[in-house]
């Protein structure tokens, strides 16, 4: 497991390149407020938009997740804990006013970047509108 990339995966890099090319600026591996040892893959701190790109195996993708046969009980518990941690992280961020966008590593980076860009622009507009009232 130590050889598995936990950051800067191919999916993350592809999405980040597209976001940067679109003129969006973001923070990488941003700490989740109030939660030790948890990070946001791509964070738009001003707009409070958190982008998390989850690996199919490690986070239980409904289309591509597999369950190892060797040491099956240990793996089942490990992967279930990962998914519970994902839910807990999302709930924490939402309670702090963040918009959380989760994507699977198999999703097309172009589509992910378009959805993220639209969400960031929408949030920025909401924040500006909120300041005027």
C-alpha cells in the first residue's frame, strides 16, 4: 500500500491542468478545517469549494470497486472505514459552509473541470450577491 499514490494522482493532475488552463487558481492538498490528517485535493478557499477526486478501489466506486479475496474481512473493514471517513469529511465541510464536489478517478477530466468551474463561478456569484445585501 505504501506505493499507492495518495496525492498527485493522474486523475488529479489532469483535472488541475484543465482548471489552471481555464484561469482558475486553487490550493492543492488543503487541510480540512478541524480534521487532522485529512486533505482537500483541490480547494477554492475564497469560494469555499472543495474538490475531491476519489480512487475507485480505495473509496468504493459503485461501478469499478473490487473486493480482494485474500484477507477479505480485513479489506472489507478497511474499505468500509474509508467510505465512512469520506462521509464524515463531507459532512464536516458542509457544516462549515463549503460546497463539496466528489468525483471518481474514472470520470473524464474535461467534464470534471467544466463542472468544477461552473460550481466555483456560481459560488463566487452567490458570495458577491450576499455581500451586497
